[in-house]
């Protein structure tokens, strides 16, 4: 009997789901409306996407690549923020508050094609790790710009604002990174090993941290990412809990988020005048050019090859939740008009089609290259023998064997049960067959 490792892979195609949302939404065929149900499930899907992105980060690898994350995070924020603000001021004639807020929308991005990275098994690639680490930096900075611009319009920026925001963010990060893993270890030691209670616990803690981040003055996606980062050393990468988290996210919540993004697109509104088209073309060109420049410069500084640079650009060009949050707040407080809102929707559609396409193209070539690269010799690349005595402990010890199996190991896991000879030997052999078959299943 051989137990081969079977990684759960996502078949989610981001661009297809977004186009499906455009087609079946209220601005398309009108089959579905963006009501409270779609909005709720879409928001949960967004939080779930950021949670899984943080969950895939190996903290040791993240500390190892902290310099690339800082380099990419600074470049992918500063280049769009500076160039986008100058372009909006000189080309569109916006005021400085409008220009700065518009540029902050270019600086932020969403990891919408991350399921594609999962499908190709590149979650721990150095380029992907630095992109995920840079995402939390640039999204936090962009959301801080949004908060400052809105507060400055009402005269609410001062020493009290900065001290309150700094203290709340410090408390959120410290509570997530240091307290949440310890709470997880304590719970997993006492929870039943069926996985259902563990799944509910992880999900509840993720939403709790997301709500705490909203109380701290930042977007909930920051808290969801921090929750995933905190649980990454607690949740085994090849356990039952990780499989359930992936399945529920990629089969239910994340598709609803992608559909809700497409359902917001109103193509007809762009035909009402030229102002919306001018703003939309500028926004799309600016965000694409600035994100490409940041990815290319980061790739040169960090020594990435062409495919890794393409993956960085494909992951970071997508605009979605943070951009929508910024433009909706800007319209609500009177900073933006409907032309910017329509241009934002078109920019989201274009970037959410470009990002997944480019990510899949580069990730496929990068995965093929990784397969051809010889694995470094590791001392733990040996066979794992799995002794099974009774069905009572078979599930737990099988999970343990799969967790201990190295990533690049080509050897399967070998379960073993010894059936003693005797008068009832056929019954014992049949029982052994059932036990080993259950382990394989």
C-alpha cells in the first residue's frame, strides 16, 4: 500500500468569474442583483482570500525574505503614489487632495490571482513571498492615506489622530502575531481531532481579528491577513484542517467575491460622456504602467528572472477591494464625482483580467522551471513507515506521517500492519486489509 501526497488545487479562474459577474449582474442580463447576500458573501470571500494569503506564508521564510518584502512594498507604493498624483494634477487638473487620494488607489492592490499560484504550487516561491509581504505594506499605507485625506477635509488630523492610530495598529499587530498563535496551540491541544471544531475556531478568530482591525481604524482585510500570518505555524500544511480551509475558500467564498466584483461593473455608464472615458483611460494606463515599473525595478534589485518578475506584476496589478473602498469614500465625502467612480470600475475590470492572465502564463513557466531544477539534498528525504495497530488511532497517526513528509520527497508513505498467524488468519488478514484501505482513503 502506498499513500501518495495529493495537494488540493484550485480550479478557480478569476477572470472568468469576474466576466460572469458582469454578464449575469444587474448591469448585464439582470439575472442577479448585488443585494445584501452577495455583498455579505463577497466581503467574506475577500477576507478569506487575504486570510489564505497570510496562511501560506512560512514565517521563517518571511523573516528570511523580509528585505525583498520591504523593497517591493516601498517601490509598489511610492512609484504609483508619486507619479499618479503628479499625473492627475497636471493631466486631469485635479486638486492636490483629489490627486493624492486617486494615486493611493493606484498604490494599493489585491492578490486576486493567488488561487492560480496555489494551483501551481508556488506559494513559497521567493517572488510570491516578497509580493505577499509587500502587499500588506502598500495596502496599509494606501488605507492610511485615505484616512488622512478624509480627516484633513474635516480638519481632524493632528497629534491625537496620529497617536491613536499608531497605538491601535501596534496593539492589533502585537495581539495578532503574539497572542493568536498561543491561543491556537492551546485550543488545538484540547479540541477533538475531527477537524470541525478546529475549522470553526480558525474562522471565528479570523473574523474577530478583521473586526478588531476595523476598530483600529484600518480595513478588515489587514486583520484577515494578520490572522492568516499568525495561524501559519499552527495549521499544518498537509493536514485535514488546511484541506478544509482551502476547499471552503476556493469553492464557495472566493468565487462569490469575484462575482460581486464583476457585478459592480456598469459598462453602459461609460457611454454617457467622454469625461468618464478620459479618467478611465488615465487610471488604467497609470496603474498598469506604475505597477509594471515597480515590479520590474524590484526584479532587477532582487535578482528575479523574467518569469518571477511577471508573477510579481501579475499579482500586484489587480485592483479591487481597497480601490473600491477608497473611491466610494471619496464620492461620499465629495472628493470624487461619478466620472472617477465609473473610471474606477473599468480600471478594476481591466486589471482583474490582465492580472490573472499574466500570472497564469508566468506561473506555468516558473513551475515547469522549478520541476526541472534538481532538489537540494536533504537528510530527511527517507522513507516513512507508518505502523497501524487499530482503527482508533489510524487517522491521527496517518495525518502525522503526512505532516512529517518533506515537500520535495518523492517517496510515498508506507503503512504497515502485522497480521499474526493462527487459526483465524483469514479474518486477521481481512481486518488488516480494511485498516490499510482506510489509511489510504
